[in-house]
């Protein structure tokens, strides 16, 4: 009788421990599955962001047209004039005049130049500076 009671108690304890181990294994499997799904979603989002960024850069280059050449010439003028004797005071005066321009104008010009060359991080820099 005592042996039978101990046997039943042992079986109950063994059943409890076994079921608890099964529940822990199921919880670990669910947690692993959730982490895997989250990783898949993060990878999909990163891939989509990469595609969107590439598409934006391609569109910016396709739509640039004459703007990038015009900005290249415009930005080269002070560089070229710096090597011409007597032109340095005019370059300094021009940059001095730009110093007193409103910030919205400087940000607009910087954003336009960055967009013409398809440099997305520079556009973001100028836009966040304006905010």
C-alpha cells in the first residue's frame, strides 16, 4: 500500500516535471519562431528601403537634365577665378554677401545642388537643418 502510494506520487511528480519541460520547450519554440519572423520582417523592410533609395537616386539622376552641368559650372567659377590675379577680392566679396543671406535661401540652394547631383544624404542634411 505504501509502495503503491509512493509509486502514484512518483508518477504524478514525473508527469508534472515532464509536462513542465514540454511547456518550456513549446514556449522556447514560439519565442524562436517570433524572433525569426521579426528578423524576416526587418530584412524585408531593409530591402524595401534600399530599393526605394536606389529608385530615388535613379530618378534624381534621370531628372537632373541640365541642372547638374549648370551647378558644376556655377560652383567652378569661384574656383577658376581664384587663380586669376586680381579676382580674389571679388570672390571674397561674393562669399561675404552669401554670409548675410537668409538661412532658408542657403538651405534651398544647398538642397537644390544636392538633389541635382543625386546625393540623398546631403538633401536630408539641408532639410533637417531647416527644421
